[in-house]
C-alpha cells in the first residue's frame, strides 16, 4: 500500500489536541504496554513521566521528517542502534506497534473518528519504522558513515548530552 502521510500527520495533530493531548496518550501507552505485555516491563527503568515525553517527541519527529528520508533514515537507524543498549528484541516491535495503534484508537475515538484507513496507515508506517530500526541494529557498522555525517556517534547517541529523540530539521 502507498502510505497516506497526510492522514498520519493529521491524526497525530488531532492526538495533540484531543482527550488531554500527548501526555494522556503517552501515559496510556505505557500503562497498556505493561498490562498487555508484562514481560517487557523490566526493560524500562526511566520514570513513565520522562518516558512518554521521549516517545511522543520521537513519533512527532518521525511524522515531521517523513517526506525527508535523508533526515528520517539516519534518525531511525540511530534510534534502532540505541535500542541494542535497551535490550530490545526484534519480537518486541510487533507488541509496541500493536500497542501504539490501540492507544491511538482509544485516544482519537473519544472526541472524533478513528477509521480503518487511519489504522491501516499507522500499522504500515510502524512496520516500516520497525524494519529500519531492526535492520540498523543488526548491522550498525553498515551505517556508521551515514550516522557520523548526521551527527550521531557509533552507538546512536549524540555527543554533548544532546537528546537524540529530538529532531532538529535545519
Ligand atoms: C516504533 C518503535 C520505537 C520507537 C519510535 C521508540 C522510541 C524510543 C525513544 C524515543 C526512547 C528514548 C531514548 C532514546 O531515544 O534513545 C526509547 C527508549 C526505550 N525503548 Fe523504545 N522505541 C521503539 C521500540 C521499542 C521496542 C520494540 C522496545 C522493546 C520493548 C523498546 C524499549 C525501549 C526501552 C527499554 C527504552 C529505554 C527506557 C529507559 O530508559 O528506561 N522500544 N524508545
């Protein structure tokens, strides 16, 4: 399927405004993730209050850079490589994607519509994101030049304590 990028961006914009915004969505994401997939809980050590802001910042960054692959790809690859340190397994990506789609459904159904088309597009986008992250984590050496050029270290982090989940598009 061809990704309907505008529909994804539009629904994420709605998520910011509706039902308590990204804070509600982000906190619900972790609440549901740990309920439904208790085996991943031990991987998360940062408090949910910090966690949800980082996750939502990264989803926002992905949505903002989606038409700009030369920015988005190194961003996603660096994120995939950072997840090696978080002990993420490839099999967890399906759970995270299922969970994000489910909480988006809950969130956007409160004040408006959540359609099958939105669901299909978010699923497809998350599939692509997961594939790029998993591939980079499997072959980090292959992407070293690209990541260095984009300002990331070999471990996917940035120097000077810069927050790698925040994306500044210049
Ligand atoms: C769509 C895919 C994913 C996205 C966009 C995403 C995003 C993020 C972001 C932005 C961070 C903050 C730290 C950083 O940027 O390095 C993070 C941390 C983390 N992620 Fe993910 N992630 C994804 C998939 C997963 C999966 C599949 C798992 C496995 C359960 C996972 C587990 C973790 C853990 C354990 C941390 C560190 C938490 C801590 O510091 O306590 N992530 N993720």
